[in-house]
C-alpha cells in the first residue's frame, strides 16, 4: 500500500495528466461545428477539423462535451474522424452527445491523434 504522501503524489499526477492531455492534443487544429438538437434525447455536433500542424496526423478522434452553466461537463461523446489528415487538410466529423437537463453549451476538442513525419522540406 502507498504511504499517504505517495498516494497524494499519484493522485496529483493523475489529475494533471487528465486535465492537460486534451489541451495538448488540441494544439495545431482548428475546429468549427454546429449543433443539431432536433432529435429527442441527443444532440449531434457536425463540424470540420483542419490540421494546422506542420506534419500529417493519424488516427484522429474528437470529444464533444455538454457543459452546464458553471462549465461542468454533464455529458460526453467521442468520435473517430479519420486515419490520416495531411497538413492543411480538413475533415468533416459528427459526434453525438446525450441530451442532459442543465446543459447550456458544448465544446469540441481533438482528444487523440498520432503525429506523423513532417512533410515540410528543410530550408537552408
């Protein structure tokens, strides 16, 4: 069993990893979307994701979150976007989030991807 100090350190490390990972995954992407809440029980977020990084990206997924008035996540949906998105390319996505009482807004972020080899040529 971990000592109290070790347990506290492990919990802080886990919390930082959970909170920072989405922000790090988000860098280098532009996301726009519209919310279609015409179906009962769910909202569908339809959007575009543009790779603004200097390299291709692989196995890209997005996470959409429904937030309450305080900014707390009250529902979440995840969707695979594409196996490869070249530098500068755009892909369409659609992700479903359950409708939850109290949800007032949404946010969408790249939740995972693998970076590729840079397609830029070295400049001398």
